[in-house]
């Protein structure tokens, strides 16, 4: 049985259409801004679905309140499906004195949930901060499915070596070649970015990544691919954390931009709901 | 050493003037809305001060991030001073399916803090949800001090029996009489509210309570006291969670309205900082 939080409302209709049973939940706010939660069903096991896009902190606290309400009602086994996990990029101390923010949120959710499922988290190693079973779900099949026909016998590229595993997963679904961009200093002031060991001439290219915000890297990559004679250029990203104007800028630079619906955006054309139903 | 969170900024100057040493903290937000925290000092023990008024959830998450940063820096003993504790009125299940919200927040703070200090929490029994030492600090001395001269040989009243303990604490600081209002049904449609076992004729009266929001009860109480011949009427409340227009409406109905600075408002004339320094 699914319990849909504020960050899962945009997934609810499809979840039901595909056969997911949901428990009725009242979600609201008191006049002073405090969240109000009420869970109307009962049972033993529940899967709470809520993505933690902005306002992130409200959705995080709501997940705690829903967990508390379900425990109070006697639910014994609680799973949290958090398609986009807020603070996942704060996965290390970059400057002394910073927190590992993702750790704090994982620990807090661990107070109420026995299992955590997230999609394509920025750094999968951070799942160890969750005190119980935590699973990183790949959206590779969904992204591959969306681009299969458009891409033809194209190439899948990661914008950097760190994202190579994501490109590999999508490419293997499609039976295609994959590689990544690398940065190379070509003069004291210039850095060149180019795809490694792969010829994109006359080929369609899909660039994949976990998060897109300003889209700067994608726009740069697209320019280089065009210069190298690539045919059509597609961008397929898991989480669309778009900065102001980024959707328009990236859309103009490539043939098509599509992200999954872990965050609802105008280009969230790829659904992760079928994957949620398989968990 | 004090670490001041977003909900403690309004207390920082006074805290320092009265001799409190503070550690430098950077607080901010990333473009996507996630909180950024950086603690610049180091040591073994720290007291984090942050009141959780609106936006409550942001301040709650920030307290977790500050806690994580301090633990990461090797601080071994962390105290949280949360003068106004959000969700403290959600202290029981009123309708089936609701959470005990205050429990969820207490448990979350318990992940990082060894001691919790709150001022005049709505239901002191909820402190048991904090997994370690939790203390309810009374603002009675501060409120009594502010009204001592204005009140003279007046009377301290609680708006209902549940708040009597608060009235007693303030009255004892002042060496004055105290009592409470009670509601009595005088016809099928009318409820009369009146002070119990006390004669307010010609006396100044101070009404005290933990939280004021719409101020409806206070305005009603003031009307009754005037009708009964009370002299000056004062309202002294701990937490000013004012609804739109409430400050003006209450101020017009009484001789003076003053709340403490657990929440910064235009009438937060009573400081709890001296009490914080004594913890």
C-alpha cells in the first residue's frame, strides 16, 4: 500500500493507473506554517512515496510526520521511496566546518523507515548513512526506453568520467557504444573538453547525467559534439533541478532534452513510476 | 561556546553583550533552496541556539546540519537551546491517523544533541520524547521582572486552568495573588468566562500564557476584566506566534501586550537571553 506525500502527488495518478493501491492521506498546513498530516488507512506495511525537491525541508519534515503517524497507527514495516533525495550533493566536507548534509537527512529518515529507495543518487556511497536497508534504483531502463528509437545506432556519453557508470547502464540497455568526456588543459588558460576514444561523426548522441541545474556543461558538450560532426544530440538526465531559464537554454542547444519525473518539470517526460511499482 | 542558528540571530547581540562567546557560523542557501551551513570554530562543547519559528522546517533541518558539522569537527558534547519549539502543540493524536509531530522533531534532534533546552513548552510531558536530557525553562522571572512596577499589587491570571502553573510561577516571583479563568455554561448557547475565587475590582491584572496566536481569548478575557472593574490590564505571554493583525487587536484591547523574544516580534520586549546564559 502506497502513502503519497507532497513530493509524490505528481506520480499518484499513474501509480494508481498501473495498479498501485494508495492509502488516503490529508496533507496541509496550520496557519502558523506547521505541517499537518493525517493518514486515513490502516495496515501492517506501507510504502511512503515523496520526492524531496524544493521546498526540500518541508518535504523532509513531512516524511518524518507521516512516518510517525503510520507508526502510531501500528504499521510495522515502513518503506520510504524518495525518488529525488535532497542534499545528496552535500556528500562530503569540501571546506572545513561543513556538515555531510545528506548524512543528517538519511539518519533522520532512519528513525521511522526500515527501507529507503532512491533513484540515481549523486554518490551511492552515501546510502551507508541510512541505518537500515537502502537501495539506489537506476533509471537506466526508463531513460533508454524513451530514447531508443530517437537514438538509433547512436552513442551514449557521460559529461565526465564520474558519470561513466550511468552512460554504461543506459548504453547496455540499448546495446550501444558508450564513453565519456574528458577535460584537457590545452594552454595555461584554456581547457578543452572532448569525448574519449569514440567517433561521433554522423552519429546521434545521448548525453546522460544524474542532475542538471544550470545546464552549462550540457550546452558546452553539445557545441563540441556539433563541431565534431555529430548528427542529433539528446540530453537525458535523471533529476531536473533546473535553475531559472536553464530548460530553455539547454533545449535550444540540443535536439531534445528530457528528464525523469523524480522532480516534476515541463520536460519530465520519462516516468519512474513503473520502476517504483517493481520495488 | 555558543553557535547561533538562523532562529537565534535576533538574540546574538545581547548574548555577546552579556558575555556569551560565540563561534562563527556561515548560514545560507544554495540556488536550489538547500541550506548551507559552515561552522568556523572548534572545541569540545557547544551550545547551539536557534528558535524554530516560521519557516519552522528550515530551522529544524538547519539544527540537524549544524549538529552534523559540529560532530564532524569533533565536538563531543552538544546542547541545543530551542527557545520556541515548533510543533509543540501537536502533542497528541486528536483525530485518528495524526502524528504526534512534536515527538518526531524531538527524536530527530536527539540524533545530534545530548541536551535540549526549551522555554515554556506547550506540554512539558512531550520532553520525554527527546532521547536524552531535556529541560523546560520557565520565563516566569523575566516576565515578572518586566511587569513588576506596572502591575504593583495586582493579580496574575491564567486564561484557563491548564495554564495555572504559569500564573503561579509569575505570581510567586512577584509575591502576588494568582488565579485562572473558568468557562461556565450559563444557557444552552452561552458560555460565561470568569476569574475564579478572586476579586479584580480596582486591581491591575496580568494575564499570562504560553502561546498567543489570534489573541481571541485574551481580548475576551480583557473585556470581562473591565466589566468586573479591573484597573489596568496587561498581557504577558512567552511565545508570540501572532496571526495577521493579532498584535494590533490585542494591543487595542489591553493596556499593554508584551511577549518574550523566543520569537522576534514588534512586541518581544522581554528577553530570555539572561536565562539562556544561566543554562
